[in-house]
């Protein structure tokens, strides 16, 4: 009996000691929790939600594929919703001749140089006789005995709004040459776009010629081109179309335009300058612009290549189409080679912009009708 008592006492003492030890351990743990962690505060792991890009409207995709199939000639189409990110494209990954669409990338390179402090928009530039180019170059009318004193800003406006080839070529030389234009495009990850050559060199090569300064006067270029055997011209044209130095895909173009619009490429001021000049374009009023209903706006750049034996190459229009509610679509319509009459080319481009506008209206519902109503000026 005394053994049992001893056992109970011992067990009680053991339990009491264990309780003391447990309380001590707990106190140590609490004290440790009060001490700052030498590693610093531990941030909770961020919650990562999957990014779901909206699917493009099936109706728009069907319409664009139907339009391209009915066209019956090589055509590349791409449409991107700048905000939502979805893309619809038909043969949009293939390279097409850009022609004057490439003036966009010259302007972008110039503005990048402005942002980097290497150029200034109001910087004076002297346009001289040696700067003459080919085809449309209204700036040469300003030439005097001492040339024409202009600015980077004016050259850009002439190149983008009027598609002045001589102004564009002068900008290329001002920024440092063809490679200096392509460098920021690569640095800014605008893959798949570029210029390939100055306008006068490119057009001479397409025609089967090598550029000569006298071609910049009057119709000397056209006369020299007409004097070539047709076989030479056809071979030069086939070589150009097989691998255009100024080639770019519609998909690459709408990606680049979207990045510009979102302010991911240039400073806010330079972005505004570029988009404003694109909005001033006087070329192609009956291309994409011609299919837009009231209340829409467009900032764009056209391209028009040479003609030969009843066909034309590089008939393009690319730009940013903005709906009345501010929603913007980057669009590219590019015809590699077409024998269709000019009115049919225009009607096709208008059908693309009209399809975009009608898709927007269907998605917006009654708000689209209200947004399209004219607003009285106060």
C-alpha cells in the first residue's frame, strides 16, 4: 500500500514538473515570437491569377475570312483590340510589301531619338538639291538657291500626313541612316517591321534601276524606267515580291501600332505627336477611312507601290480606328499584288473597316447608337 502511495506521489511530481517545463517552453516560444526576425518581415506570397485574354468576336473573324476568300488575290488582314488584346488575322503572319507604310517606322525612330536627347523636333534641317527623291515629293517646290531651311517636325509631318518621299528620305539620313532606323525597332522589340532602304533606292531597285541623282528631277525616273526592256522590269518586280526589303506582316504592324497607342514605345509627348500626325493624313481618304460611320476617327498610313502590266503592288492601309466610346482597334489591310480596279480595292478596304464598326456596334448595343449621335457645339 505504501508502494502505491509512493507511485502516486512520484507520478504527481512528474506531472507537475512536466507542466512547469511546458509553461517554460511556451514562454520561450512567445518571447521568440516577440523578437524581430533577422531576415526581416516575411511577405506573403502574391496570389497569381491566370490572365485570360478575351476571344475575338466570332462574327468579325467570319466576316474577315469571308472577305479575304471572296477577294481572290493575296491579301493580308489583321485586327487587334488595343485594350482587350484579342487579334483576328487572315494570312496575317506573311510578309507583304509596305511601301509608304514604312514611313511610320522612320517617324518612330526619329521620335525615339528625340526622347533620348539626340534630336529635337524644332531642330533646323537644310533640305538641298541632293535630297531629291522619287515620285511624290512636294517639298522640292520649296527649294531655293540656298536650299530650304526646315525642321525635323515639318519633315515628319510631310512624311506622315502627305507621304512625301523626299522628306522621309531626309529624315532617314538625319537620324543616321537605314540601320539607325532599324536599331530602335529591335531595341523596343517591335519585331517584324522595318524600312529596308531609302525610298529612292527601293523604288529604283523595284523598277530594275540603280538610283541616280538626275532621277529626282521632273519625270526623269519614269522615262528611265520606261526605256528598260519589259523582261528586266518583270524580273526586278518578281525579285522584290519574293522577298521585299521593306516587308512586314500585318500581324507585326498591328502589334506595333497597339504598343505605340498604349504608350509602351515612346514618351507621352512623342506618342501624342506621332498619333496626331497620323491623324492628319490626307492620303487614302477612301480606303479604311471611307468605311467608317459618323463618330469614328482614324490615325493611319497608306502605302502604294508601282504598276506593271496591269497590276499594282503594295496597296495598303494601316492604322488605329477609334470608336465613339474611345475603344481603339489596330488594323492592317495589305495587298501584295492586285489587278483589281481601283474602285474595287477601295471598296474592299472599306468593307474591312465597316465590319469592325458594325461588330463594335453589335457588342455595344443601344450605347453605340447614342455615342454616334452628333453633339451640339456650345
